[in-house]
C-alpha cells in the first residue's frame, strides 16, 4: 500500500502535458518542461569520426564550449588551436590560424533544438525553426522502437522528432532541392544536472553514416564568460 501511495504522489508531482496540436505547442512544452532547470554552461571533448562509403575515413578530436543561449565555440585538435568555429547570433564564423576566413548566416538547428530551446522564448525558437525550413503547423504522433514521439514538420522538406515522455529532441531529417536527405540523431541520452546530454550524435546522408560524434569529459560546473563567445575573442578563448 505504501508503494502504491508513493507512486500516486510521484505521478501527481510530475507535470502533465496535453497532446500537442502543432509544432508550436511542442516547442512551448519543451521550454516549460526544463525552464530554470537545464544547465547553462557546458564543455566537452568530441571525437569526430568521418566515414566514406561505409568505412572510417579519418578521426579528429574537437574541444567544445557552449553557453546557452549565447553561443558555441569549437577548437579543432587542441584547446590552443587557431582552427575552429564560433556560432553566435545565428551566424557561423570559421577560423584558420586564428584568422577569420568565412562568416555566414547559419541557423544551427542542433543548437536550437538540443539546447537553446530550453532558454529562449518559445516564439523565438519557432521563428528560427520556421526560417530554417520546418512547417511548425504540422505535428503527428509516431510510435516505434524508441517509444512515442512527436514529429514536427513536412516530410517533403524537413521534420524533427521529440520524445513524448521527456520532451527531448531526438532526430531531424531534411531534404534539399536535389532530393538528398540528411539526418541527424541524438542518441543514448544521459541525465546531466537538471538537464540531459546526448553523448552520441549520428549524421547521415541518403541513409549512409557520414559522421559520428562521441562526447566525453563533459562538465557543467563552470560559468563561462560571455566574452569567450565573441568571434573577436576566438584566439584567447580558454576553458
């Protein structure tokens, strides 16, 4: 009887969300589920494995730091490397030997859906996802080996998947004008602080794996300075 009562109390304490009618509601519920709980600062090491025709082509080590929803810094090879990327304000900055060689407007779907969605106002997230090509008016429910998931978007253009029990982003799929299909999977989620982390990311093109990301040495205990994510600070960015 005590176990039964404890189970009832647990269920009553958990937030209950209605079936979402569209992608806007999915995003809003993702935000509400983890509002004020998700960690803000994250550093980790990434083993990047690149594939060609089903075989490993090369491997690299990347060092990454995220401050949500400020931005992302990536350094290739070592933390002192002059080669890497910065993502901030929907813009990608590419550095070689600490020199900015390319700047382009890029909405980083994985940052938006995997991290920033828990911090930005839902209307801002919906705006970005709409601009990125997702039809936020569409949402269906799909049940498969991974359980019940909400699928947002149009299969002819782009969709993303969100787990119905945890409201975590699990997958996105996009089709380009030439018919090529890209897919990214967030796998093997682990609890981290008040949020989660997916230590395995699979990137596919037309059904074939082209890249695998394996995360390790993640840490959330340090507050990263905002200045570290300014492109002008790439050379001096340390963590």
